[in-house]
């Protein structure tokens, strides 16, 4: 009988070590959401790709407003570095976005599609949508993980509004 108790303890010891190891955090997914307002630096020199598409490389800065419960990075500074390859204003875009507030930071990788249509007034209207994944964190978001979706629109040639939602764990 004593032998059986020891073997159960021997099985539990590695699990106990894993749970108590530095950096281990159980995942408690949080439903998060927000609205990001960004202003891009004007891109004076888009490049033409071999397929005739316009290739943009840009940087945008702005703020996040949390719209979910719990409050996630409300008022955080946002920086996005992105590239887009567009034909007639439609095509793929992808990049990295960092939210930072004090010593807390989360970096996300995102990718999606831009679509441009002409309205009845013959003015172009561009919108976008895609997915995001958390790739790193710092401060209270060290070890952050998560993913979700985004959708938005350009409100001017250099400004955009993005609504995002998903799940974050840490």
C-alpha cells in the first residue's frame, strides 16, 4: 500500500513543479473590445509593385478606447506599423500594433483585407477587416495571449477608426 501512495506522489510531483514554475500562468480568457483612432503619417511615395499594385509602408499613432468589460488598455497609446498592397484601393494589408499604458504593453500581429468602393457621389470609401493575435506583452500583460477580429474604415486619407474584439488570456 505504501508503494502505491509513493507512485501517485511521483506522478503528481512533475505537475506540481510545472504549476509552480516561474512564468506559468493559467489562462483565464477575458472578452475584450475597443475602438482605436489612428492618424497615419502621410505617405508621399507609394511604390508600384510588379503586378501593378500600389505598395504602402506606413506608421500610424493614436489611442485605444476600451468598449468591453473588463476595461482593457483604456486610453492606451497605440502605434501601428503596416504594409498594404492595393489595386484600385483593394487588397491585403498586415502589420504589428502595440498598445502601451505606463509600464504595461501588448503587441499584436494583424492581417486582413482592404476594400474600396465608389459611392453614388463618385467618392471612394475604404474599409478593412481581418484578424489579430497577441504576440507579446510586458508589465501586467507579460505572457499575454489571445486573438480576435477587427473591422474599420478610413475617415480621411490619413485617419482611420477600427473596432476590435476578441479574447485575451495571460
